[in-house]
C-alpha cells in the first residue's frame, strides 16, 4: 500500500508537531532541575512519576503552579517562553494534522 501526497503531508506535519512535545519535555526537565536548586532536599519535585502519591502531589494541576513559580523565581530565563512555545507548536501542528487527515 502506497501513501499519496495528500496522506503524507498531514503525517509529516503530525511528525513535526510531535517534536514540540519532545522539546517541551526536555525544557520541563530543565525547569524542574532549576526549581529543585532552590528547594530543600525533602521537598524536591520529582522529574518522573514513580508512585501514585507523587502523581497526586505534583501532577497534573500543580504543573501550572510549578511553571508559574519558575517564572517568578527566574524571570530572566527563556525556558518559560520555550515551554509555552513548544506546547503551542505541539498542539497547533497536531490539530492541523488531524484536520488535514479528516479532509482527505
């Protein structure tokens, strides 16, 4: 089965959109590392979810709080911009891909 150009273009756009998620994840890890430099050792934010207790304590709603705290503590950092830009990139290209696939 060969894909036509009308099918390949939305898939390529979706692939590029996925890179927004990859970049967002890398930026998120850097944000968490910087926030943890200013937190006591017993109150560190985990970079990955290991237990259900971690999930309830730190995700998903506190994610916005962590980003807001990061921007307040590091106003000169460009990571805040890149975090939101990567999410916009992810959702814009992802939705464009979905719409184009529905049209085909």
